[in-house]
C-alpha cells in the first residue's frame, strides 16, 4: 500500500492564481481531512469528509474548496491564492470509527 | 479557549533524562487523545493513543487526567533520536469522525 499520497510536493503560485492540491489514499478509509501547518500554529483543520459525497468545514475553511467524488480522492482547491495561504498542507485519512490519522507527506505552497 | 493547548517549549535535555509534556483540553466530552511525533519537514506520525487512564509503550507513557482535563507524555531515558516536535491532539469538537484538533507542538532537543 502507498498509504496517503499528495501531489505536488512543492508549488509556487502568484497571488490570484488557482490550483488544486491532490490527495489520494489506498487504504479504503472513509474519513479524510485537510490541514495546514504554519510556524507556531500547529495543524489546523481546513475541511474534512466522512465519506464519498460528504464534506464539511473545519476551523479555517475560507479560500478553500473540497469535493469527495470517490473514497480514494480528496482534492483541495485554492480558488484565488493569497500570500496568507503560504503554508504546508497535509492530507490525512482515518478508518471509520477511528480518530487515528494517517498523514500524507505534505505539499509546501508559497504564494507570492 | 482553544480545544487543545500545549506548552511549545522548547525542551532541551541531555541523553538519559526524563522529560514530560502536558496538554490541556477544553471539551470534557472528548474520549480519546493522541500524541504525534513530527520530525523536521516531515508529516506527523502517531506515537501513542490515550483512551482511558493511560498507555505505556517502552520508554513512553501517556496519561489522561479527566478531572483536570489534561494529557501528558513522559519520555524516560531520552535518546538523541527522540529529538522532534511532539503534538497532542483530541477529537475536533468532541466527535469521533476522524478529524482532530492539534496543539501547537512541543519541540524537544536531546543533546549528547
């Protein structure tokens, strides 16, 4: 199993550009989440999903959209990138009934 | 008040020392807590889960004090390889839907 994979590993955007961060898992986990990590801030929940077709907002959802058309994939879309979205983004998955998260390797995003 | 609060440290200890980290939590309904380890520029990885009074795994002991609403992580006989950031986490808004609320992390450096 590859576990949780994320692409790209690194990305530089200009203010106003849009892009999609990809996340996939091959463990058949129902739960998937997106977090961002900033220095001194820990990980903050952006959006999460409890299954295909079901998503909800986390702590810091503004500026991001998600969809969950399959169990495996949970892409995160930045509609109009802003410098405040410069961060490291982690995708995570968990089996149903569990809070144990399995993290992907992260995407380092810089918005100029 | 944040759901999980953690002393950011840093903690600098010599090899062989015993070190303890604490996290406080605000949602008394939360049933499960976690300690994650994060190495520099890597994803967090689960270190220990705490579901009741405590959990022990070799040199690591995690405890939950429901009366005072805090969790702790004790590392005995510290090794150089224990140097990392340790994140505590609890269920986001007290739920068990695979989403977590993380503390800001405590940085540990073990020196020879």
